[in-house]
C-alpha cells in the first residue's frame, strides 16, 4: 500500500492511486503541512497559539486534529510527545518533503484554496512558507538544469528551463541555461530565436537590454584546449601567488587561461582549474552568476571521474556558500550534505562547518549555529588554518551581537581581528570590524566605534565590495542613531550598494524601515523585507518585519510575531516582543 500526500495545490490524499477522504477540518491539513515542513519539532504550545488559541479547549482541539490527521493517513504517521515529533512510514510520500528530488517546477500553491483568517499567526506562517517554496523551486530548477547541461544532456536541461520559465519569466540564469542548452543540442536556430524573444521580453517588461548572463550564453562553445598540463599547472601556481598578493585581475586572468587551456580528458587538472577559477571569482571578484555555478558543477563532474574528493567536496561547499548568500536554504542543505558525503579532510570539514553555521545563523537557529561554528573553529585550529578560524570566529561574533550579547561579541571579534591582522587578510577585515563597531555602540563605547568604522569604511570604499559596503553602512547608521545624527543617509548608502548577500541587504532594510515608518518609502521597504526574509527562511527578520508592521497597522501583527518567534533563542528579540 502506498500513500501520496499532496499539499501543493488543492490538498488531497491518494492511496494506491485512488483519492481518499482527507482529514475532517481544514486545521488538520494545516497541522500536517506545518509538521511536514518544520525544521525541528515544534512545541504543543506553539501549535496551540498558532491554530487553536480561541478554542474553548485549545489543547483538546490540538489533540483532536492530530488524531484526525493520523486517521486520514491510515495510521501511517507517528506523532507524539512535546515537542511534537512527526515521522511518516516508508510507503508514505509527502510532496513538500520530496521537493528536493523534483525538477523545481512548483505544482500549485501550498494548501491551495484553504483560508486560515481565523488563525492569523498560522496565516502569516503559511504566507511565509508559500514565498519560500517559490524561491526554493526557482533554485532547484536552475540547479537541475545546470547538472543536466554539464553532464551532457542539453535536451533535458532545455526542457526543465522551459517549464521553469513559465512561472518565472524574467529569470536571467534560466534564460542563459536555455540558450546554451539549445545551442549544445545542435538547434542553433532555436537558440537564436529564443535570444531574440528574450531581448524583446526584457525591453518590453523592464526597458533594459539583454541581461549579461544571457548575452554571454550566446557567445558559443569554448575554444579547444591549447596548453600542456605543465603549462596549466604553472598558470595555477602563478594565479595563487597573484591572488595572495592582492593582484586579483591578474590572478583571475591567469585562471581563465588555465581553464581555457586544460584538456577535459585530464580530469583531475581540469577539475582543479575550474574550482580555482570559480573560488577566485566568488571570493575576490563578487562572481555569482551562471558562469560560476557552471564551473563548480563541471569541477564536481571532473572530481567524480578522477576520484579526487578534495575537488568534489570543495566545489559542493562553494555552491552551498552561494546558496547561503542567495537565501536558498534547501540548496544549502543539499550541497553541504553532498560535500560531507565526499569524506572531506579535516581542513575541508572546518570550511563546511563554517558555511553551515553561517546558514543557520541567517535562519535564526542560533544555538545550532554556535555549535557548528565552534566545531569549525576547533577543526581549523587543529589544521593550522588561521584564516578559517578567524572567519568562523567572526560569524560567532555576529551571532552574539544579534542576540544582544555585546560584551561577548566584542571579545570574540577582537580575537578574530587579531588573527586577521596577523594573516594580513585585509580583504575580509571590514566585516568583523563593522560587527565590532556595532558591539562597541551597544556597550556605549562610541570612541572605539568611530575608530573601527572609519578605518573599515576606507577599506570598503577602496575594495568596492558591495557586501562590505552594506555591512559597514549598517554599523555607521547604528552609531549615528546612538549619537542622534543622520542615520538614514548611511542606510540608503548600504541599500544602493545592492549587496548580493541577501541577509545583509535585509538587515539594512530592517533598520531603514524603522527610520521611514509611515512613509511610502517605508511601506515599500517593509514589503521588500517580508519578501526577502520569507523566501530566504530568515526567521528573525520575518519577525522583525512583523514588529515594524505592528507599529503601522496595529498590535495584531505583534501577536503573529510572538507566535513566529517562540523557538528563536534570542533574548534581545524577546524583549522587543513584550507588550
């Protein structure tokens, strides 16, 4: 007997190919969706507050709906204890759980047709989850199409891109994949036709020209390799020296020549060259597009064929890092799990744990983030990787700062900055300096904050790094607020930088909304904050958006925020949720 539960689109249960009666009452469907999508077991009190707080017997209503849910599923799921655990038997499939195995085309809206207006906290959760699933499916479609393209299946890649574009017409990367797929499948006429249609679409809809990613996809197949293996290894060594010396353009040019010159038949060297170029583009030049992800997918293929676990694990970890910055949580978990499956070295484990901790921090899972980041610091120190230890320490400092633990944050960040200075790692320094500046403001040490942030701002301007502009601008705005100066100009500077790390952008937006509440600008920014935070599973920022909403539209949003924040361990946030 097989049972398929469909929560995307109008909900239904299919047993052995036949639609059967679902649970009585729409709230049992809501419970099923919540439990299936929960990252960790929720408390009974949280479910009561979200769905049954107005019932005559709230806990009794929860028990009845849980029993009804189990009955409808033929007893094929186990639900119990407090917090509530949820386990489905092997012959039960739930579409939202298996989403990561699909092509990324969303088959309807979550709990389509059901309304929870009498349970506003749950209605808020449902709205957030719907936006997250849309974003996840976009990321899945792009990943699956790139995987097929790099594994030599352009026709299948084109098919997925076409289907995904039906619901996401202005996705630059999917258009680029489709053009490349059509060209590599031998249908040059179709590739040219789609290119013309794409140019017309962007001109009509946005008033802009063809996106750079799509234009680059139209340039044709790469040239035949022209360098010997020894020459390629020499270029890789030269590039490493150039990047270490800070001459980024020279290093990237050398890596591009290495990739262009290496023979695909040399699996290990080809994978190494592609990984090196992708990593340099990501961490030194702000590379985030389809060209970078394609290089990493190619590196994985070459790593698998050559049996080089170091290449495979590192490429997966870099893809996870990109997913963190883009706010694609499902992709983060996918790539980190694959990175760990390669059996990485301890040095690589330190990097993987660092990215996992960064992701957990973004989602508001602070205790889990500190565990992962602590493991990263310990592993990095055992390997003598001082930079990785400092990077992860900076992320620990960020968690402490976000939780209102300013003194602890300052200690951790001072340690990270000491190691960064010892390593002469100036490219990364603005980020922990910005955090340390905010910690100084929080403890009333404006003099230290000025010194740190003025120094960081000069470094940031010279580097041109969009993310650091946002981070330092947020810190400068925080200091300006403390001193009752103009903070809004700093906020707008951070937003104008358009950082590709969406958590940073969302954090600057959250501060800006506080300063512009009641204005058209504030309303638009609050809408954007909710979109970014919901799609990226940035739970604390979703809660903070609701707090801001409550200051404009009434206290009911504050009740929603409290329900959303019950399992976020942040005393600073809890203080803001008090009546």
